[in-house]
C-alpha cells in the first residue's frame, strides 16, 4: 500500500464511481480498477461494493478512507515543511482556526505574508477546538488558533488577553442594564450557545450549536439569546440584536496561538506566529 494507491482510493470514495474518479485523476479507467483490485488483494478485504450506478464503501472501506485522508494530508504537510525549511519564507502555511476564534484570526494579521512574500500561500482549516488541536498534534497544521479551555499537554501556547462573553439579544428578549447583564436575569429566556460552554451554565440551554457563528445566526433570527465571545461579533451579522457583556467574569475566555512543543517550526510558521502575536 503506497500513497499513490491511497490517493486513487480516496478519489474513488469521494466520486462514488470509478469512471468519474478516473476523470478526476486524468487517467483511464482500467489502470484505476487494477490499482483498486491490487489494494483489496493486499489488504485481503473488500473495500467497495460495485453496483450498476457506481460503488459504495464497505465498513473496511470507510475506515480506510478516514485514515487515508489523514495520511495524505500529513504527507502533504511534511513535504511543505521540508521544502519551507530549505527555502525560507516560501511555500504554504497550514493554519487551523477554531470557530470561536475566527473574529481574531487569520484576518488582516497574516496579510503581511501575502503583501511581502509573493511565494507564500495559506491553507486554512476550520473546526471545533478539539479538531484544531488534533490537526496540530498530527502535524497536518503547523499552527492553530483555539480558545480556552483546552488541554495544553504537548503544546506551546501564546495567549490573548481575556475577553468577555456577550449576550446577543433579540429586541423582544432584551434583559439587564444598558451594557451588562447577569445570567440570573436570563433565567426566563431561551439561551443558545456552543456545546463547550453549556456545562459551565447553571441551566441547560434551549439550543446547542457546534459553531459560535451559528449561535449568532440563531439569535439574529430570534430563536433565543446567544452567548458568544466578544471578538466573534467582528465576523457575525447580529441584525437588530442588543449586545451586552455578561458580568460573570468566570465565563470569560482567551484565544491562544498553539503549536507542537516537540517540533521546530518552519521559518514560515515562525513568521506567522510572530504576526499573530497575542491576538490582541
């Protein structure tokens, strides 16, 4: 089993047809069918079920697809890093950003890379905090931007200042004072928040999301009062909603730039970390 075979198999899995995968790979169908058969023989298991309209992955095929996409991503990341170490500030930086930190990164902070270095490009990956940490830990992304709380083992971190949690209030659900509101004052309204925040609240929210930007969208639609980090408002349309800071400082959080503690950063990643700074 080699990287070429894995790339072929990923194309078949994503296209759902050997003919379509062959077109995507710019090869003819017979060699692709041969490589798939060779892979199944080598692994001694059936990876796809062939039908009149295409192919469907078996359980073994789904497992191989999941692993193959990660292996290929790691191989590409390794090639980028090795090339970057040899050439300086050139190549592609893979940056992973948590949904809750998109108000702080990448934005204009990395614009200097494009402005000053024509041979630099950016590959941006997004996900929840656990997904971003996994991308950094696996080496797929050299640098990540996450939000507390998160496990720091094996990571180096550069923290931003603490920022308030804010309530995004539809006009008919406005509570509290002019600029602030306490959780006790929100007892009688439906709350919308990210799943990671929910355990810190005294009561179960009405709606849980996987992305704080969705939380803002729900609040703007009048579904409930959304609770999000203040910096996220820079990238969200909150419509006619009122914005008030929560008085509970124990719910404040900090964004952080992270990278692997046991791995040397490429010159490009080092420059990106310097530009991101403390995300202030």
